[in-house]
């Protein structure tokens, strides 16, 4: 984990038999999350519900077979909408490892990853809302009205994804506000 290498210090100790032993000791900041043990399951369940709703909305948007799904500017970002969803599910699974005193790697893989993934979903879904609105505006009154209805359903599906990610972002911000950063000082932050 090269990202966290500055958080560790190499120490040499004389072990059994007079041999020198090298060990890495964590010397980085600790993230203190009061009540994490008690709320761990609640945090997991709430974020798991968000993940299920995201994937449900993403899959139903993909099953519509609308005209916009054959447009490069809509299809490619829609395909990339799965990536932050997968990372969000990984962060949700990592939230089961939350403790009251966490190292930076644990914090980043749980709350940090969920927050960044939520922002990624929000940005991509906002782009899809704008792109699909433009597509509807350019194609209104042209072809079959049934195709426009599918396009509007796709648009509202992306609006729902955006709203859901906005709600989850606020929830995660409230969780992150409760986290305090403590400096390492003889094993006690």
C-alpha cells in the first residue's frame, strides 16, 4: 500500500536469540469515530439500501431500450455509472470494519470510498440528465411519441439516481463530521 507508506515507521528491535527484528509501526493519524461500534450495523444497512436502490434504478434504466441509449454521449456515461456503484458497494462492505479508533487506510476504504463514489454517481447522473434532456428536446415532435415516453422515463430514472445520491451524500457528510483526527502519541491518540 504505497498510498499509506508515510503512516508507518520502521523500527528495529532486538528479539529472542539476540537477532535484530524489523517491524513496521503505525505512526500516522488516527480517526476517532465515537459510537462506531454501536452504529456499525446501522451504517451498513442504510448504505446497503442505497446500493440496492442504485443498482435497481441503473438496471431499469438500461432495460428501457430507448433511443438515447444508442447515442454515444448518453450510452458511454451510462456504462461508466456502474463503476462508482461497484466502489460504493465495496465501501459499504468495508464499513463493517469501522471502529472507534481507526487507521487512515480503514477510514479511506470505508467512509472515504463511499463519499467519493457517491459524488461520482451524482456527477455522472447529472450529466446524463442534461444530455438526455437535450436529446429529448432535439427529437421532440419528430418520430414516434412512444419513443419519447421511454426517453422521459430514462430521464426520470436518472433524476431519481441524482436525488438518491444527493441524499446519501448528505448522510455521509454527517457521518464524516463526527469523525475526529487524533495524532499518534505513544499508542494513544
